[in-house]
C-alpha cells in the first residue's frame, strides 16, 4: 500500500451526503465498493483484509477514516460495516437484480416483461 503523500488529492478533498459523516473522496468509493464486494462474497457487512490488500489503490487511510467516522469497526481479518442503512439498500438492490437474472438463466433466454414474445420491455 502506498503512503499518504502518494495518495493524491482524493485524501485531501472531502464530501458529505445527508445522513453521513464527512468523508474524503477516497473513503466514499471504497465504502461503496466494499459493501458491494461483501454482498457478492456472501458476507454482507464484512470487508475482508484480503479484499483491501487486493485493491490497487491505497486503502489503509480510507479504511481508518471509515473506522474513525463510526462506519466500520475493526474485526479479526477485516472490518464490519456498521452503516446499516447503506448495507440494507445494497442488499435489497442485489436481491432485486438477482431474481430476474436467475429466471433468465433458468429459461436460457430473456423474455419480454409481459411474459409473451411481443416487443416491449425486456426482463434482464
């Protein structure tokens, strides 16, 4: 992992969304990507150290920032995401998109959303 001087402007530029603490422009995308990765790995809310080490960008400072902001808690082997609302939204989205994908895979094809073969909106 790179040191803080090599991280660039993303660690000195900050942003705040309603209901969230002020975060650097490096911490916010890490948080979002880590949530998605934890869901894909089947361990929603747990960010594995191996995941953080595999990212090409510097993650140490951003992870510490998320911990200091109260959004992550250090656990053995990684971090627990304690920002429950964002995780809930991501899990709900993941579940909504998985269902149509599974249906299409089971059928072996995409079908129009109306269930027939006419043109229109497609189930993806």
